[in-house]
C-alpha cells in the first residue's frame, strides 16, 4: 500500500515569511545584498517592493553597501541610422551564452509627446544623455535617462547660445550622487572663443558660467568623463587633448600619444570603461596591427596598454581584407573599434570590433575572439561597415536616480 504524504507549509513557516516581509528594515537589508538585475525583476513582486526598491535613498544605500563592486557594461547601443528622425537602435550583447534582453530597441519617452527624433549623445556609468528634436516650432531639448529604471529628467537648455558640445559627468562612487552636464558654447564676450557652463542635478537650478572664455581646436561633441574631469580630443587627433577638472573647474592639457603622426587620424576610438580612459588612433587605412593607449591617472600623458594583432581574426573572416584600399599594404582591412570594455580583472578586457556584417569580441590579454552577433540586413560580401561613423553607447545597469 502506497502512503502519500502531503507537504504543507506550517503556520510557523508562513508566519516567519510574513514577518520578514512586514519588517522593512529586515527586507531592505536582504535586498541590499542583491545585484541590480535581480532588484529590477523583484519590482514586480508587489507594490510595496516596487516602492522600496524605487526609493532614491535605496539606490544610495545599495551603492554604499557595495562600494568596491564594479559594474562593467553589458552591451552596446548602436543607432541604426545617422538620420535625425531615426530613434531605433541595434543592441549588442557581450555575453552570447547568457544574453540579456535589451532595455529598449526604440527610444520613446512618454513625457515627450511631439518629439520626432530622440538621439543618444553620451553614456556615462549607467546614465544616458539624450537630445530630442521637434520639427513643428523647431526646438532641441536635452534629457538624462536611466535605461535600467526608465527614469527621465529634462534639463533646461542654455538660453540663446550656439552649443558646440554637451557632456554628461556622473561618478556613482563619488560622495555626491549628483550628475553634471558640461556645456561648451560660443562666448558672447570674446570673438571666436568658447565658454563653459555647468548644470548640476543637486540644485536643478539654472546653468552657471564657469571660468573665462578660451580658444581651442577640439571636438567638443565627443567629451568623455573620466577621473573627475571631462576630456576632449583635438579635431585632427594629433595635438594635445584638453580636459576640464570638475571639482577645481579649471582647464588642462595632455600631451599627444607617442606615435602621433603629422596626418589627420583616419580612425579614432576614444572612450572610458571601469575607470580607464583609452585611445586608439590610426593614420591611413586600418591595419591588422595597432596600439591601445591608456591615460595616466595624473593626466600627464598616455602609455601603451596593448598591442593588438588581428591576423587570426582576418584568417577566420577573410572578408575583412580589402587590398583595393591600399595596393601598397597587404595588411589593409575593413573594421572599426566600437568599444573597449574593462572588467574586474585584467584578463577580462576586450575589444568590440565591427567587421563586415558582424560584431566580434576580441580579448586583449588572451588574444582569443568570438562572434557576438550578425547584423540584420547586412551583406558580409559587400565588404562595408553598416555602423561606420556612428557612436556606440555602453549599457550599464544602475539604480541611480536622475
């Protein structure tokens, strides 16, 4: 005779669970130990959990509880078109074995009803600086967006000025959880000069002029926040780079790279990852070998971080080789560096390469590689880069409020 034993929860077990759920301090202590991805999923457990996890103070406590945990990027957003009216994005997962669902494929902000175009201008430690353009009664607005929490804030536009660049500066490890937006605009006081204005989220007040007008020959559209400063390269890539120290509110210069050439850089990668600022410059057609430079912590110059040899990649993907690009150089090939990603360990560092029709992950230490994805609608045999010349924006999970 078979005896069936019915497993039921005891009153004591149910009471214990209810006690844990009813004590906010205990529940919060448990939730603070969890990674961001789990917390986002747990928002749907109940309205109470949603309110607790969405509280701005919870995000501060979560960061304080895990101050040494790095949050490497999980993927990249690539705009599908350079057109101003296109808001669709291609997402590249860095982990092909355990891919995550992208937070969006099309940027749509519920609070912005009449915007025909929403563009990402910059990504910085989990936050995105975006712009929206309205065709009717033309107006350009700026926004800070957290793609993880879907929080959005619109920042005021500097009044009646010609804007040359907007840069987002946000350091979640800093004492202040505020972010700043640095605007480089034309100076109305000195001809052919620039002026810096700063917007800070802690005051949410008007823009504030910083320093005196200055002259420069730099690309202010591609500012990168690193080590408490916003950095800009020169237009031609061969001169000193410029930075603006956010705490001291002063400008400084960095000498060019050791392999600096007289010609304009054909391809440049300039970006930050996990506290490291990287630079790649190529003069002439891209070759299978190139150098990755990293900025010194004191901003005194660049040092060689990696020397990359893509011979194995071109052997696996011969469609990269394009001898017609440079008949005098057998190493000429078609690719671009979309991003350099660092992790908690040195051996975690990798390049994201765009080759015809594909994205490749290339480990900078082991020099191994794997395909991340095929680009839909791209013909590898045509030998062109679908996303050449567009920005690549890192996706980092973050609970930080905007």
